C-alpha cells in the first residue's frame, strides 16, 4: 500500500537539525538566516513549517518561549520561541555548519 501525502523525511528539516545540533538552541529567524547563508535559499515560511513539523515528528523540541522588549516596527515586544534537538533527531554533523558558526563566533568578538 502506497502512503499518500508528503514524505516524512525532508532535506530542509535535516539541515535545520544540523544547525540546531551546532547551536544547541536557536529561534526561527536566527535559524533561517544561518540556513540561507549555508544552504540553497528557502523562504522563512518554509523554515517555520519544518520547525513545526519537526516538533510533530520529535526531531525538534521547544526549549523555551521568551518575551523580548525592544523598539520594533510592530511594537515594543516580541515573543521568541527557542528550539533545540528532539529525541528523534539524527544529526550527521555537517562540517559546513560547524565551520560557518566558528567563523561567525570569531567575527562577533
């Protein structure tokens, strides 16, 4: 019997897992920016889709939700959801992600 619908595995979601493996935790916009720097461009909406789908498949988990105050174009606060690896995540250890984050951290100092 053939299963209908989208396949459960996704290269985009696996790439997000690789990013979270190196970051330990990250929020959607941050993950999206890193993803589009390393891998072929995808929309931010696609990243959020795969974050939510990853929660359903236990590849990704919500670590915390925080309110951040600031001077944003839409108001004075934003809600950030931080993600981490879930129980069924299977990171392979992508060297591109590790190298990018090493160079990114050295630039911040």
